[in-house]
C-alpha cells in the first residue's frame, strides 16, 4: 500500500500499437494526474488515523488527488484506509502513500517538493492526552514541532499551499469561560495540550509573517466507529458490547465526572475542508454545543444494550490524569456563520452508531470463539 519513493504522476503516456497501416504511437494526456490536472492535490499527515481516513474519503469524493504520509511500523497501520487502496502502479491512481515522519524534516521537505500540494492537512500527532504525560518530550516533538517542520518546508521550498492545523479544545483546558469560543484564553493542562498550543500559535505566526493561507481548526472531541480503542468513548462501546456477549466482565475507567462536547468525526472533517475553501484564512471552533459526562456516555451505551453499567464498571486510578480538563463545551457560532458548518449527528445517535458497529465486532469474535486479546488486555496494558 505504501510507495517507497514519491513517484510523480505521469501527465503524458505513450504506447506503441499495431495499426492497419503499420505501427502507431498513441499519446495520452492524463488530465487529472499532474500539472495538467484540473483537480486539486492534498497532502495529509496522520492519514492512517481516525480523521485522516474520513478526510481522505471526503477528498477523493471531491475528485482530489490525495497523498498521505505514513510512518514506518513493524505491523500494519493502514487498516482505516485499506478500503480506499488504489494500485500505485496505475497512472491515474488518486491516492498515494508515502513514508515519512513529522519528526524528520528532510522527509517532509522531500515530500512537499515532489508532491507540490494545493492543500496540506496536518492531522498527525501523538494524540492521546494521558499518554502525553508518559512521553511528554516525544509528544512535543510530533504534536508541536511537527507543525513548524511542515511550515518551514513550505517557506523554504517557496510553494503556497493552504495549510490546516489540527488544533484542539484541549487548549482551553482549565477553561476560563463556558462555552469556549475562538476568543477564550488558553490554559493547557497536559503536555499534549502544551504541544498543541505551540502548533496553534506557530500556524497563526506563519499566516501573519508570510501571508500563508493557514487555519487552525479548534476541534472539540469527535468520535466514531474508527476511534482508537483507548479513548474513553470507544473503550466504553467496545467493552459494553463484549460484556453483552459474555466476552468480558469488567470495564476499568478513570474519572467518570469529566464532561466533553462529543461530535461525529465524519461531520468534523467536512469542517476542515470548508476552512480551506473560505475567502480568508482564519481559526474556527468546531463543536456540537452540548456537553455530556463520561457517566452519561456509559448510561447511553449500556442502556441501549439493556445493561446496567454499575454492575460492570470499576474505577482504576491508573486512568486518572495528573491534571484533568473537567468541562469542555464549544460554541461553533463563527463556523456556522462564516463556513455554513453545523453538526448532523446527535450525542445519542453517535453512541448508537458506535455500539451498533462494535456489537458486530463482538458477534464476529464470539462466532469465531476466539477472544480478541488486544481488547481483553486493554484494561491492563500501560496506563491508558
Ligand atoms: P489519531 O487517530 O490518533 O491519528 C493520529 C495520526 O497521526 C495517525 O495517523 C498516526 O499514525 C499519525 N502519527 C503519529 N505520530 C506521527 C509521526 N511521528 N509522524 C507522522 N504521523 C504520525 O488522531 P485523530 O483522532 O484522527 O485526530 C487527528 C488530529 O486531530 C490529531 O492531531 C489530534 O491531536 C487532533 N484532534 C483530535 C480530536 C479528536 O477528538 N479526535 C480533537 C481535536 C484535535 P499511526 O496510525 O501510525 O499511529
Ligand atoms: O477520550 P479521552 O482520552 O479524550 P480527551 O482526553 O478529551 O482527548 C481527546 O480529545 C481532544 C479534544 O478535546 C483531542 F485533542 C485529543 O487528541 C483526544 O482526541 O478522555 C475523555 C475524558 C477525560 O476526561 C478522561 O479523564 O474521559 C476521561 N476518562 C475516564 N476514564 C478516560 C478514562 N479516558 C480514557 N482515555 N480512558 C479511561 O479509562
């Protein structure tokens, strides 16, 4: 799935065939494949993540040519985009994967120079807040400095792509007002949020210093059936469905009182794209405008399965954070007014989409009579 080099798509191809009066050379222009292309080129970091996979689907539907940066891993890390696979040997391939890393400036420079994107979406990150307390320096490198490595590559090469930075509601942290909007001051509460604060400000700085079309999407929590299994929403829906089928007894969680503004990831990637199509570059809060506690998420998921979570959930202090973000609630009024964006999936619908999906996974696991050890062990590995 991943190409080792960065093959530039061919704009012209030649073929020699036998015609009725001797050999004929056919010259073919690939109008959607290179500099002759009328369609846009997007480069996505973090393409293998939850948001990267939905954004890729959206951009391919919109006829973009998409390049994705994938980091080398000893096991497959492309499951979320495998259904989008296109043979890189075909000249008209619209999705190409390239090895690179946000920690490696030289790979980023090479990729930008060779792909010459119209739009860059910087979604790559060490994105787990709890884990950022365990690997703070690494998180700063990838989730913070990764952004400036891309921005500097843009500046050095002299290209003018539009740039999207995946900023986060974690920036508001110990929030100074409710709801939070673009003008709410930041008070980051984790190494992850501190790294994202740097990335936010450097994005604004490159917009102001070099006139780059650079935007921050300050996205509140968004979940889906593709959410990583150690984030609380998916941890709950995976466990609840496995408990329902007798594959698991207990679910160990941390702080049940934390409140989040939870939306559906597919809606949120639409907002990323909309920001880069606006007349002017700017920063936008993307949120549903509703907040719910982890306890309410448990109520919704377990009740849907006719289960009582209090019989199954236990708290484990390893899942608590040294500093917690107690309440996030976003006001996406600016995005609604300027971009015309609004969420389409309610909290109840989101939980049900995730439970329905995970129930099928649990049923398949049950039918195969094999316990998925990655899920079974998830409560005891590490501290997430
Ligand atoms: P995710 O599922 O954790 O995906 C993160 C992506 O970053 C993965 O593709 C990962 O690759 C890649 N990555 C990690 N380290 C990298 C490195 N050193 N170099 C290049 N790529 C690297 O995150 P997500 O939920 O899709 O979120 C997308 C972005 O939005 C992240 O920046 C996140 O911090 C931010 N954000 C998310 C939310 C949310 O609620 N989901 C809210 C606000 C902001 P592997 O697949 O190989 O691990
Ligand atoms: O699902 P979470 O780990 O998401 P968190 O920390 O809000 O971060 C996510 O959203 C951010 C946007 O606001 C993104 F920027 C970030 O990349 C990530 O996608 O935890 C949500 C809440 C927290 O308060 C946490 O303490 O759930 C609480 N929680 C309770 N028990 C738990 C657990 N979180 C996790 N991961 N695991 C637990 O067992």
